[in-house]
């Protein structure tokens, strides 16, 4: 799904896309200025442990909890967030749960710091492409 350049697309709409399209594998959001941490957070896999409790995948596994439903986009393999100025470190660190993510473009994301990258590469994975142009540390 390529939504690149759709300048009036809101974070709320992106959250709805992430929640309704769990089989999404490729998402282009380059130049969508309203993309924020909420949208990225909803892309990352998380599990529903009880009827209303939602937590991230790592936390559920660490606690050895029985899970009922995977939410987010666990099969996401490519994500472009180029020039998404509202995306934060915390939101990007949640992408560590996307086991299939091999292509990530975070060029010119002004709120990102090296903490995001350290979080992404914390888990063993085979990242093929990471674009960081304009990355400010």
C-alpha cells in the first residue's frame, strides 16, 4: 500500500488502516507529514492477553502469557517513513517486534535519534535495507 505524498492523511486514519489490514506487508508513508507515533505503534505486532488488555509481543512472551489475538501488522516487511517528522524513537523501537521487517526508510525523520536504531537492531534479524539519509544525531 503506497500512501506516499498524501499530505492530509491523518494519524487516526493510518491507525485504522493498521488495525484493519493485519496482512499488510509493504507500506509507503513517505512525505505524509501527519504520520505520528500512534500510527507506527499500531503497525507493530502486539497481543491481546485478556479481552481488553493489549501489550507488546515481547512483554507477553517474557511473562509466558497465553495470547488470544495478534494485532498490528506482524508480516510487515517494508516500511517507508521518509520525511515523517512526527515519528518518535519510542514508536520506532516498537518495530523490533516486526520479525519480517527487512526494508526500512527513515530518511529525514527529524525526531529520530540513535536510540531508535539501537532498539531496531537489538533483536537478531536480517535487515536488507535501512535508509538513514538526513538522520540527525
